[in-house]
């Protein structure tokens, strides 16, 4: 029987739920001999918007490079988890322009992903409410199956 999934996407936001999802995605990729892609979407913060409008352009670069280092650590963590299971991972970090959901859904379509594995909730508190809706919206708008991991 052919493997069901050949390309698996796991969006990572740095939360424990997203790292739990990455463990499922790694196992799913191994079972299906599939390509695993880890994606992180940077959504510009108010500080970054302010910095972009600032006459000091280096301020935006400082913010962005610091942010990229932090976010690179997220995808590197998944890369390390996968390496421990003898699996290689394609990692990607993109800067979102519209919404995190739209960026993830479009990325999945553009890269012919067969399934998206996503954590059920992201950060805690108010952000948790928003990020919980991210998983829900990915389920709603994705062109492919979505596995939501608690």
C-alpha cells in the first residue's frame, strides 16, 4: 500500500502545544516516509511597525534579527527532535503580511502539503484564546486534512 502522506507541514509558534504537534508530525513522517516541513510565521509586532516608520532604519534590523534568532531556535528544536529519530526536516521562517492562518494555509497549498499537523492551543492567557482560533481556522480553510494535537 502506498503511503498516505508524502509531505507534512507542522507550524511552530514556540508553545508546548506546537512542540507536541511536532512530535506527532515527526512520527507521521517516519511512518509514511514523508518529507517534513517545519514552518514558523513571524507576525510583525507593533514595535516592528513603529521601527519601520522610524527614521532610524537600523532599529528595524535590530528588532528583526533578534526576532529571527529566537524564531530560528523554535524550528531548530524540531530539527533536533527529528534528527534524534533519523529524520531530516525542511525548516522555513516567513514574515506574515496578512494573518498567521492565511500564511500557513497558503504555504501549505503552494508547497503541495498533504497534511498539516498543528497544536490545539498556543500561548497562555489572552494569546491562548487567539491562538486556539488559529488551529480552528486552519481546519476551516486548509485544502488538506489537518491533525490537531492536544
